[in-house]
């Protein structure tokens, strides 16, 4: 999948998750968060129990996969609960780090040059994921700044339109405009 498509999907998912959490009352949001954390722990315990049937490197890889999956669910739930851009960015960074640790464990099964290549690929994936998270944050911040500038410009135009009136009508127009734009 192309990077632009991935970024679009991530942005849409973050927007949807943010709206969904923002619409929940605080106690219900806390409950949803706690349920997600409990589900992550239960899934981790079940996956780890399946891993106990394995031994050696396959066991280590299985446990690393379970840890990475748990971190992903916990970080996504935490970011959705906090519902801030910083929380989403931090969650993506931690998820990338968890997958890097998983990939390093997988690389331990390889030998020689294959191991070196695997480790470098894992590091490259980590760096790329972290760079994408930082770039997405900057893009979203720029979009929000542009939106704020647009709203301010619309507000000034609406106030200018009120200048065509006089007296109580003008005061009503200004009051309505301020209310509409939250000023």
C-alpha cells in the first residue's frame, strides 16, 4: 500500500477514534478504556499460554509477538482515552518500538549475514515508523493552524458585514456572530 494511502487511513482512523471518544461521557470513556486494557491483558495471557507449548527460539518469538500485540492494544486504547495529538503520536512511537523489539527477537533465529540484514531491516522499519509519526503530527498541526486562520478570517468578514447595520440591529448582529464563532 502506498504511503499516502496509509497516512490517509491513519488520519481517518485517528479522526474517527477522536470523535467517538469525545462524544462519550467521561465515566463511559473510562470504562471503555479499562475494558480495552483488560482485553489486552487477557489476550496477552492467552497468547503466552499458547507459547508455553513451544521451546527455544520459537517460544521467544511467540512471546515477543504477544508482547507487541499487547502494547499495540494498550497504546491505542490509551491514546483514544486521552484523545490528544501528542498521545496518538506517542502511542505510535511506542508501538513502533514494540514491533522493533519483536523483530529483533525474530532476527535472533537467523545466522550470519541474514541476521545482520534482518537487524538492519528492523532498525530501518523502526526509524521509518517513528519518522512517519512525527511527520503526521506536524501535518495535523499545520492543518489545524490553517483551519484556525480560516475561521478567524471568516469571523472578521462576518463582523465587517455587521458594520452595514446600526444601533440595536448591529449589536444583535455582532452578538450573534460572536456566539456563532465562539468568541
